[in-house]
């Protein structure tokens, strides 16, 4: 990516550090032999938002360095805080040199008058290549033009590159200028002092080079001569740059580098693979290093028999007075020491009550600080927590408590009514504890108020259990194909892996502040979100429930730098009327999944978000993906150069049955680029990163495993999701197959809903599936109900649904028909029903939709269909 796309400064860090072994010492020596450079090397200033007085710089006169630098940042929507700290340079001085180079890169744009579009970045790279001698600058300058049009290539070759080379040769070392003390100096004066020639009078896109006016046409005087085609020029430039890369990085002689390049070209598959290599090598190397780092840490924790609780204790010791959690609902703020002490009280209390390692406690409450402290405290004594979805009621709630063999249930006072409904069906031996404020009259009979009991508990560290990194931590419930939620096993290693890959892959920092409005009974809110607090020392803002109208207000109030989302959240925010507060925040990254490509850029542009950190993964899956380089619409990638490093694949499936399609050898057939297929991940029991821990129910575990997928005799995890991969390895989400779909941020089990509806309708045949609505993320539930006699009472049906299912699981559309087609094995055939959807022009059966305002089903005619399609009808 660094070679193909040099303006992606966040993607050139590793290349710069690993290939700068000769250039960095040379730059350091230049700084040491220059008075101003030596002072910079000694004082080591840094250019960050925290060190810049932006208000003062904005107030400086036009034309001064400070004013033009701020204008550049604001016009191009960039931030100095996006520069990565060095990770692969051991020498402290050399690490600062490469860091200083990164920080002054934007100042080079300001001095050279170049914007951050591709043409501007290539020009700056040519200047920096001459100035610094860094191989990554040379490669960026050579490969950047791959994305330019023929006209821009002509401007680049005839005007801009010659000027950049002359300026680079003439100018003094750019690292020997103490820019922080030159803010008030006019740009023209500083250019003259350094030795940068005035920019050519050509507009290069976006804002014109300082201080230039309108664009001038590029004229070629004299007789026209034959020119090479842009494609030929690009090939020559690419080969020359790669030849230089082999020469410098591998320390080969020219006689060795030339045949090495030739062998590489032939062995790689020719020019197409060569372009793929150029575009993806940086991405693949960077991500490979992240995988190696996490894998090494995992093996270390396995060897040392660590747990998440033990790792958190180290985090708490490192940041005792730092804020760990803030609950938006009450403003309650906990430091790491307070969270540690609260979790110790939880551990010591439950240990005193006879709970031991391997026991299970169900946690049933809404998100707040205590939620984290409770499961963390239980983990400190080896007790496993079953994180129950707070929306579940009746049979589903009872099922979750029962299948986990919970010895106790800890529930929030807000769940009192739900617990009253299931208490008669619970085993008498199950202990009940409630947390929160409530009157004694409303308390559940037999339940104990946990809060005062914890206040009297000991705060010392409990005796750690005999558990290791591969042992169970807690359970997260996912939609089940058996009709009720499945308890996915989350071991300590999985929690660490999911959280750490996100942290390192998306280049987060411990000083980030994350806004977490996702439910903590989900992996996204608890592992991806809260995990950054427990493992990395990040501050997390917990909000009980997402609010579109207060979202940016909260971000400003708590100085958030990262926000979590699901696709629907982004759309809800875009649907809000404009507010000034939506551009007053410090958020640099939106982290989540499900953001549609159609609103991706609009979301970034409107709210000023520099990076969308989109990822793909389920709680239990072994084939998570990450869009680490902000590629629009993608949920991640797999390397096309070395696909075996991360053993995942897209395999062909039958679209009607979703059965795997196999070749003559019995092995699954892999999809070609552009061909949709189910994502699968090879199960490697000896590798914690590729292991599949499964569910408490062994039958449910077996259904997610397929044999003979990659090779004969192997096993692979089936995601049930259809994705498509482009030629560069980027993956794009296409569909959720099988028995679940996603609606309003929740996974909906079609089997569970079918069973509930069938019971309400006296065991009639019911088929539930998801249908797409234009402009809305996920799929709305639709139920096809066999009702030949037109006997269904819609009012009574809607009333029963409210009692039996959470809102997100209730069908949005109803279709009443005479019969449903079945397979020879008596399975409902859903494919044709999905294709017909809810369009009354295609469906001749009776159709109804759920009006969310009235809470009842109304007839779906052409007028209602039109309102739904246009977004006028609220669902």
C-alpha cells in the first residue's frame, strides 16, 4: 500500500523503519552537526494537538507558517495525531529522527503548497526522497503515479517533479528547522531561508499551491515528439523503484538485484500479480506483524498461565489513578484502582458464599460500571459468568439460565419484573442477588440485595484460581438454530485475542477515550470495547443505550477519541438534523461493523471522522477480519500474496440450500475474486488463534464445523455468512445465510421466532426470513404464515408477540398464504420467499407491516410499500 498509495501516511510506517537503516543514521548526523538540528535532537519537541495552541495559530496573519499550517490541516481534514510512533527502530535517537520526519511531513505540504490528493502527495514524496534518502520516499514517489490520469502524469513529469527535485537538492535539511519557533515567520521568508524554490504556477487539485491563483493550461512548445504511453511509463517507474528497493533493502549489488527482480517478476505470475504485490505488500506486512505480535503475547500468556483478571491487575497497577470507566447515566467515574477494589469485593464475597472455580453465575442487567466489575470479580476466583441478553424474557430467559447450569443469578433492579416471571420455574437451589436502588416491597422474594453485601466485603486481592489462558472466562449468548440462544464459550485467550487485534491493528493508544454505547452482553461492547480498558488502560465511557440526539454531545463532554458503532448507528446519526456540536468533538476513529458503503464517505465527511475501523467477526469465530487501511466498504481482507498465513477462505455454496459445493476430490471449491461464497476458517487445535471453542451444547458446536474444506481430513468453522473478495483480497459483506439475520443491531434467530409464532398460532406452519429495505442496515424480519381460512386475529397476535419476543425479533412484515413449499426432507424452502420480499406487485397473498407508532399490523398496499421504500414510513 505504501508503494501504490503514498498519501496514506499511516500505512508507510513499517516500510520506513525497516528500510531506513542507512538513511536514518545519515539524517541524525546532519542534525547533530547543525546548531538548530542539534537542539531539536536534544529537546525532542513533538507536534501534536496537545502541544499546539490552535487558537493562537488561527489568529496569526495570513501567510505566516502557523496560520497556513492550521489552514492546511483544516482544509484537508488531517490531524498531526495520526502519526504512528516508531515500533521497529531500537535506537532511541534514530526512533526520534523517523518520528520527527513524520511530524514535519504536513509542514512540507504547507511549505511546498501541495494538498493531500494523490498528485500533491507524489510531489512531496519526490522532494522528501531527495532530502532524506529514505527508500520509502523513493518508492512512494515512483509508485504513486500508478493512480494518476494521463493528463496529471504529464503535469507531474513536465512541471512538478523537476521543481521538486531542484528544491530538494537546493534546500537545507528539513529536519534542522525548529518549526515550533517559526510559527510567526512568513512562509515565503522560510522557503527562501531553507532554499525551496517558489512552486510552479499550476493548480494541482483541491486548494492551489501557496500563494498561487487560478490554474494555467500546460502548453508544450515546439514540435510534438513521440511519448511513451502512461502505462509504459508506470511500468518503467515501478520496475526501477522495485529494483532500487532490492538494491537498498536487501543490500544486493546491481548485478545481483537485476536478476533477482527478473526472477521475482516471472515467479509472481507476471504484471497482474506484480500490481497486486505493489498495492498490498505494505498492508500485508503491517498486518502480519500485528498477528505475530498478538500470537507471541498469546503464547507467553499461555506459558505463564495468565488470565484476563491477572492481566487487568497489572493494568490497574500501572494506571491506579487513571479513569477506567465512566457511566454516562449517572456520571459515576471509577479509576482503575476503584474498579480493581470493587472486583475484589465481588470475588471475596462470592468466595465466602461458597462459589468456586468452574461454577457459573448468570448476569442479567443493563450496561453500567458495576456490570464490568461483577464479571471481572467473579473471574478473579475462577467463576464463569453467563452474560444474558437484557431483552430476553420468559422461556428464552429461563433457557439461558438453565443451560449454563448457573448457581446464581445477579440481576439489575430494572430486571425485577422479568425475573418475577421466571422465578417459579427456576431451581430452588439457585441464589438470587439484585443490584440497584429499589424499595423492599418491590424486591423479589428470596432475592438478596447485593450492593450492601459488597460494601462490607474485603478489598484485598483474592487467591487466584488454578486456571490458565485457555480456560473459560464467560459465556455470550448468540442466536441459536435450535430455536433458543446458544451459549458461546469465551476463554481468556479469545477475549485477549479479539481485543488485542483490534487495538494493534487499528493503531489505538492507551490515552484514547472510547465511547461505548453498545450492550455489554455482546462481544462488541464487552470485548472489543471494555477490553481496551482492562488490557490496555484506555478510558471507556459506558452508555446504557444509544441516543442519536445526545451522541456527539456526549463525545464532546467526555473528550472521546474513538466511538463504537453498528451500521444502524451511523445511519441514525446521519438522519439527525445538523448540530454545531457534531464538529466540535475530538473523535478520530469510528470502530464497529455493518457500515454500508453507500453512506461510508458521507459519514466520514459530515462528522469529520478520519478513520472508519470496520471489522468482521462473531463471538465464537476463528476467522475475524479487519479493515485496517480504511478501504471504503470493506470489512477486512486476506492476503493474496501469502494466503496461507491466515487460513481462511471463501467457498462456494448452493444459494438455495446453502450447502457447501465440493469438487471431485470431495474438498470444498474456493471462490475466485468477485465470486460470492461462505467464509470459513480452518480449525487448528494447537493454535489458539485458529481454535474454535464452540458452544456449551455439543450438537450446536458440531453444526458449525465442516470436514474436508481446505484439504482432506481437515476441519473448518462455518460462519454462515456470504462475502465476496476483490482481486486485492479485500472482503465485502454480502449476506447472512442460514438461520439468522441482523436487525436493529441484534442477531435474530429465524428458528426461535418461527417456534414462538407457531405456538401462538396453534402450531401452524410459519417461515421466518430476513428481507432488505433500501437504505436500512440489516434485514427486517418477515413471517410467511399458513392461514388458508383467513382466521388469524391480528390484534390478538400482535398483543401476544409483545409478551413473547423482544421488539427487534418481532416480524416487521407478515404474509398469509395457503401453503409453504418444502424440500424432500421437510425443510421450508425460503429462497423464493426471500426473492419476492414484501412487494405487493410480486406477492398476491395478503401482506401486512408493523406500524411502530401504533404498535399493530396494518395492510401493506402499494401506497404503504411506496412509503416504506422512500423511508417515509417508520418501522
